[in-house]
C-alpha cells in the first residue's frame, strides 16, 4: 500500500504523512487541549492526497493495528512477542538516512538490551507500583516496546506496570513512537524535543496515559518526595516525577512541564 501511494508522491513523504495523520487522529480522540491545532494540521496534510489515496492510508492504519493485535495475541510462552513494526517498515522501504545516521536498531538487539537494562522490574514495581522508562532518543519507539516485552516475560502487565517518557528531535520519530505506543496501549508521553539542550516543542499523551489517569499518578509520586538520585543521578526531579530506568541512553532531563502534565 505504501508503494501504491508512492507512485505519485515521494516515499519518505508518504511514510511521514501516514504516521503523522495516524498520530493526529489518535491524539484528537483523547486530547482535547490540543485538538484545534492538530485538527488544522491534519486537514492541511489531507489536501495533498486523492480520495483513493486517503482510503489507502486508512487501510494501512487498519493493517498496522491488526499486526499489533496478532503480536499481542502471541504474548504467550513460545510466541513471537511484540515488535517494532514501523521501524522495520521504515528500513524495508529504504528510508534510512546515512547522512544523519538515522537507522533503527533491529528489534532483537533492542529486546536483548531491554532485558539487561530493566530486568524483571520487580524492585521498582513492588516499591512504587510501576516502572518508569525514559528514552531520550526514542527513534521509532523500539526500546520502549522491548521494555514492555521484557516486563511481560517477567510476569507483569506492562499496560499497568510501566510508564514511558520518550523524546526525539525528529517529528517523524515522535509520530512513529506515539502511534506504536498508542496501538499497544502503553502509558506514556512522547515529547518532540532536544535531548541535549532541554528544549521541547510539543507533548503527545497516549490514550493509556489519559484513560488510566497517569498524570495524577506521576504527580502524586513526585509529591511523595521520593529520592530518585540513586536510580537516575542526572534526573531533574522538578521536571518529571519518578524513578527512572534509562533505556538505554544516558539519563537526561525530561521536558514535560507541570502545566502540561496537569492536563491529565
């Protein structure tokens, strides 16, 4: 389906527009605070495509949803487990950018790194009720998906036992991560920002974050005065409330301001 739409448009543009329109649609179903600006952006993208092409975009989102549904159904001993579907698709379409070094880590590598980094998550879950993961350069979200996969293998329901904060400077990566996390119902916030300078331009709250009241949980956790320095020495506790397991990059500041976190 990507190739069909790509006959009239550049493939990198088709892929970027697909993940952005999908992310905008999901966000506008749960986030009324940003509805108007995101709806305006959605309508601006739609104008570039014919009715038949837009139908294909809808079918692509349906196909992606079904792939994840199939993967979730295989979260049993001996099953295939989760995967970074959009990252794999991006690389299969040969959209990797060698000049900027934008190549997504193979999921098998992310999965091994997640197991080594997060372990079974037990100390954090037994103490706090959940694990928080910070990914300061999230790409397509493969590491966060791998962490959810690792927690499932350890016997936890990642949809309740994990919250992820993901950051990337590339808006396409923000949309890819948000879309995959949304379809897997991973609670989290995806930030379009710069992990080195601390700048942030937008925040995307997943449906699981909104529907399960994670804003309140995180604020309450911060207000309890947890000492997180032993877990993440570089964490700015005033910016983001929670002990962090960094996956796998060096822990940096999380850039979700209180007024944004308070929205949900």
